[in-house]
């Protein structure tokens, strides 16, 4: 399916598009489609940015597997302790 549309491009962009189309031996429309697809594929998605932020945070904390496991054990123990207190108070 093809949708026809109109865009206003500056001279520099049009010249670059014409050069790409000539180099690739395709129409300007095809060159533009390829350029847009390439740009879209190179952008990190939201989940990638979130994962990167988490990794940056972990690095800043010098979080090693051992430290993470220790934290997880303490957190589980604290939750169990809190849960046992609530059940005993009923």
C-alpha cells in the first residue's frame, strides 16, 4: 500500500536525497523510505532506554551479583518478619 503525501524540504536535504537515490539507483521516494527506516531502526525504544537507565544505576552502585544476592536475602527476611508480625497481631 502506498500513501501519497507532500513534504516541504530544504534545498540541502533535497540535494542529499537526490544523491542517495542516484547512488542507490532507486527513486527519490525509495531513497527516502530507506532513510526513514534506517533512522527508525537506529533509535532506541523506550524499553531499551529503561534498561540502559537501570544498568547505569546498577553500575553507579557498584552492584555485584554477590551484593545483589545479599540484598535480596535481607529483603525476603524482612518481608517474612513483617508478615509474621501482622499475622500474630490478629
